[in-house]
């Protein structure tokens, strides 16, 4: 009998049915969930209103035809603060006090009570799928939402809609709606070039700022006025970092000069613990803000703030009109010369995030500094070759002393004789201290001309003594006996003959 005969028609049918079922299940899995349920926003009137303005936008809830869902009320939720601003039913009736927020139902779907099947299982982003009873809501629900911003605090709000299905499954809008409520002194960065307006002291940079390429403080604003870039809505409070996805130029214009900082795309900015995500835009300070011994400071530009901000990529800083000047940076009243020269073909190839973190070169009429951190930067000229010192350090190590700056014209001609005393640690470790002391002693000795006479005398006397030593103790022959000259041997033979 064949295999099919043993199995019978019934068995074959069951096998075929099983394969068909498996194939259908696989196709369903590959196809993914049906987008039976969606929550979304549309048509906001103003995403960056001044506090006190009234704004509006559209909220939508859509359930596919012939699918019914049991829904709890819908929350208008701020994902930035973790607070619910308003809760309303699918037919647009408030169930909580919605301070400053109004919900108007523009379009209603269908509600039903019956038996049947519909979607009901959770699918986190925008939609759900599965089976549920043929009761609940169906169709499209559209709402006009108004917000009186005078009832809310200034700042950034990331709004989402969320609701629970009867089986405790939560549905969310896929893309949040970002709204920035501005104070009178704030301005929102939402255009490719943002020019700071008169009377504004802060520019807000958030999720709606992805198209920004340059922020400019023009000469109509006093160059010493601090303008802050507020990136708090992008701040990761866990590690105090901000990820800047787009390349941004920060520019300060004066009546005669321009100072810029270029931040490349994909740069991570790291601040100290408790950093609030704010950055001071380039600000011109008094030349006395950076003190350099024996130097004439030409300009001081503050960037970042009174604390250290570090960058994952090098930042290009340009000080116009300062070509040919020397460069320095300062923090907490301590100045540091920038001694590393950038390579013309690869400016950032000679620096790194640890040490050295800065270099400089000249580009046209500009003094250009490449750096991994923000602080105060200065351009200066050396007024004289003075015998004073300034502290040179980095934020990762102990300050060290370095000579005051000397311009190439003041640099003395090189000498044929190199002198100097090796540095010692001041720590005695076994024979190492003896060796160090010996080397230092010899170094001091050879500096004195009289020492050469003494050394020569010692060499001559010592050499003579060694020669006499060898004269009194002549070498031995190969057989171990002292070797003697022919003349000595002849005398001995004559003596032996006389004795005979």
C-alpha cells in the first residue's frame, strides 16, 4: 500500500489544511498589523507663540470602517514634563478641568453596542490590531484644540495624544507636536538664518530647529550684551549632553569685526553636572578679562559661559582682523597660551579631546582657533621678551609653568653650546637619587672653566701613575712566567759563568 492509501483522504485533507493555515499565519505576520487605529495632529496655527497668545491645531482619531473599538477618554499629554493637560471623551466632552485648553468636536464617527469582532490588541505606535467585541467607536473623530498660552508657563511642550482600549492597551500619536511658548525676551530659532531681534536675550533651539544653519547677533546689539542659546528641550539630563544634528554657525557682528564659532553636524555637547542646556553666544569682553604677562591683548571673546563645555568634534573659531596675532584661552582668571600650530592641510590633525585640545593658524585676515571646548579666547601680541611666567595648563592635569610669550623677532640667535640642568622630581628612590645627583653635579662642574684645568691635571697624573704601574709589573708570557728581554737574559748567563 502506498503512503497516501494508509493515510486516507481525511488525513491528507488535514495535512493540506494545516499547511494552508500556517501559510496564512506567516503571510499575516509578514504583512504586519493592519492600521486600524490612528491618532494624529495637523494644522497648528503657531508653534512658537509669545506667552498670552491663543493658538489652535487639529487632533484626529481614526478607526477603519467596520472596526469597532472600546476606548477610554483621550489624554492631551505633555511628554516633556510628564503631565496630562486635558482629558476628553471620543465625542469631545471634557472629563477633567482643562486649564486654558478648549476641545471642539468637528467630526463624529459612529458608536455601537452589539456583537461581532473588531480590532483590539495593542500596537504601540499609532495603531492597534486584533479582535474585540462589536461595541465602542468606529470611523473618524476630528477635534479643534485651542490653547490660551497665558495659562501655561513659558517653555517647550511636546504634546501627544494617548488613550486606553478596554483591554488596557495604550495607543499614542507617532509624532509629537512641539510647541514653544516664549517670554518677551525670548526668540525661537526656526528659520535657516536667525537674526537676534532688539530686546531679546535668549534664543530657543528645540525639535523645531532642525533647519537652522546660522544664528547671528548683529552690530545693532551692544557687542558686550550676552545672548543665550537655550537648548534645554534637547538636553539629556542623565549625562548632561545635547546632540546637535545640524551644522550651526554662531556669529557675533560688531561695527568693525566678526567673531564666529562653527559647530559641525552630529556634535555632542557635554556640560558639567546640573547644566541646563544653555550656551552663551560669542560675546566681546574687556581686554583686561584675560591677563597675559608681557603681552598686549587685542580682543577677548567669551563663548559658552562661566563653565566648561566640551565637544565631541573640533569647533572652528574665527577672530576677524587678528591674523598674525598669538592665541590664548582663559578660565576662572587663569590664562593659557595656545602654542600648537594647526596643520594647513589638516587643521584638526594635531589636536584631540585630551591634549592638546587647541591649535591656531592664520586664514586670510583671520586668526583661526580649532578647539574641543568653549571658554574665553583671546588674540594678543607680545609687548616684550620678559623674564616672567604665566600658568599653562589643561583641565585634565596640574598647572605647569611656561615662559612668557616671545615673538619671532625677539627670539635670540641659537648658541653653539647647549646648557641646562635636568629637572628632578625631588623624590629619592634607592640608587636613582645618587645617579641623579651625580649627573647634576657633573653638569654644574663642566660649566666652570677652571674645572677643565683640574680635569686635565687629573688625567695626566692618573695616566702617569698607570704607566709606572705597568712598568713595575711587566706582563707574563704564555707559560705563566715573566717575560724578559734578550739583554737581561745575557747578563744572567754571564753571571752564571763567573760563578762556575
